[in-house]
């Protein structure tokens, strides 16, 4: 008997081991099946969210197809023929109020509009008290995004400058909301990787929250103008999760480029607007777009362009975003406090219009801040007003140079357009580009404006 048991013991042990292995494999298989089912359900849910966003985008907008020029020109008639509402000025709103500074933004804020000012700390230029008084939101640009998902100040000098401006801004204007922006032209390369992976995204989100809390910022701005089609759904998920973490205790905004170029590929506008407080729509550099750089012109023309580039204007862009989203109150018009110049400029493209001229292939171009226009050799006294585009330009025929730029008159036109079309406000790039007396910011905030009591989501454009 003992010999028999001795003989069968290894066999019994082998059977037990086999049973254990089979059991382990069964458990592993069951867990794998559950994981795959869970992942499938998650993917289905994400796809349903994408479809809901797409459906909402299509339901709210008749603007998803590109307009032809006849439709666009006819739709603008509403703007030109609309009966203007009653003009309300600071004097009629606050007849008994006196201040120690200029009466700068009372009537514009009465219309409930945002004045968002970006500040990059260029050349360590500091902001004045009057600038703090005139804005509703101050946005520091930019915080650095690291490859591992953490964020930081660009360097110790910027940190000291930004925190000094934050402290001073709150002392001068306790109502101003101080935010930081992350990304920008030279530091957006990590966005796609960070938001596309759950673990990396969580590290990124937690770093943003820690930064907000450590330095007591009122909000965060995401300056990513270049998401691709594959980033589209991930971007909405990222903003949704960021909103869930900050709840309503902080402001969340993003930047989008001008329509007709990068915008539609990577932005689910209606999905994004569920989670952000507002979007800052870039409307400058219209003459740096594909092909159009062969001509001079306005960097941010309110209306009008030439030939096939007639949609390269502010009106086309703002009309598209407002009509697509149906939420104009969450849309800010971006305005540049700088101009763009060309050298080696030739004859006009169209006879009778001096604004658009061809540029020699060897001709150079660049930008000039408003504060530096005269110090860099341009004469504002030689400025010409271009009524079709509602912008100014300087043509130096002797040196064959051209400068298109914003001045006080063009910004008043844009402010009027913002109010009359029920947009959320204006966003300035950037505050330190203004002159020492703040000429351009005053033009934005101190002019007579046409205030109406409208539903915040009333779209006043004629959408097709």
C-alpha cells in the first residue's frame, strides 16, 4: 500500500498543479474578459459623447458649410442697416460720480463686456494703475509646460515680475481676475501627448491645480491653437476633467485661431463651451495666412479683403464662431496692439485701393508694437484710414514700405461691433505693447457705446 501511495503521490501532485494552473488561467481569462468589456463600454461611451457633441454642433449651427462670397456679402447688410440703439455714455450713467482718474470703462462694463488683457512682461515693462483699473481679466503669458506634465514660471525673473503685478493689480482693482496662460507658440509641443494618455493627463491636471492654489490665481487659460483632428475629442475630455477639478471656484478659458485655417480641425466648439467660461478668438495675423502673405494689408481687418482671401477678416471669424455655438456671450474678440510692416512693396493689387499691394519676393516683413511705431521711423501723421476694412495704414512710397496697424479709431470700431453683435468682450494682445499713456486701451474702454439689454445668448448675426 505504501509503495502504491509513493508511486501515485507525484502524479497526484501534478494533477493538483495542473488544476491550480487551469484555475489561475480561468481567473485570468475572466479578468481579461471583464477588462475588455469595461474598455469597450468606455470607448462606446466616449464615442456617444463625441456624437452628442457633433450632433449639438450640427443642430445649433447652419454655418458648418463654407459660405460663398455672395451669401457672406448679403449677410453683412444687417450690420450696416441695423437701426442703432440709444447711445449711453458715462455722463448719463454716472452723472454725479467723480474720480481721480479718467472715466475709462464704466459704460463698457455697463454693457457687461469683458476686457481681457494678456501680459507677457516683455522687456520687463510694468503695467500702470490705470491699466489695472480698465481691465476685467489680467492673463499672464506664459507658464512653461514640461514634458512630464508639470508647469512652472518661465524663469525666476518672470516669476518675480508676475507676482509683483498680481499683487499690485489686486491692490488697485480688487475686482480684476488674475489668471495665467500656458502654452503659446513656443511651448505647446507637449499638449497632445499629455492630454491623450490617462496617467499623463492626471499628472498635468494635478499640476495645474497645485499651481492655481499655490499662487492663488483666479483662473487658467489654455493657449493651444494647434490641436489636430486626433486631439479633438481628447481636448474636450481634458477641459471637462479640468472643470470637474476646479468646479466653479476658478475661471477657465482657451484661445482659438481665426476661422478658415486651423480652427475646424481640432476644436469641438460646442463641446468646449460646456466647460470653459469663455474663449478668446484670435483675429490678428490675417495677412500671414497661407498665400495671403504675398500682399500688404491690415493684420486684423474688421471687414473686407481681396480676391480669394475675402474671408480673412474679423467679421467672418466672429460670425462663424457665434453662429456655430449659439453662445456669443462666451466669445471674446481678440485685438492686437501691434502692426505688421512690409519692405520691398510694389504696386496696388487692385486699382484705386492702396491698402493691398504686392510684395517683392526679396522683401521682408515683421511686427512693430504700437508704443514703438514712431521710434522705429514711422510717422502716425502720415496714416491713412481704410474705410472698407475699418483699419489704418501708413504707406511710405519713398522707401517702399507699408505698415498696417490698429489705432484708436479702428479699436473703437471693433468695440462698437462687439457690443452691437452681443459678443462677450474683447481680448488684448498685449497690454505692454500700448504706449505709456495707454492710448489704445482707453480707446477700447472710454468711447461711447451702444448698450442694449439682450439675452446673453441672442445671436445677432444673420446665420446661414
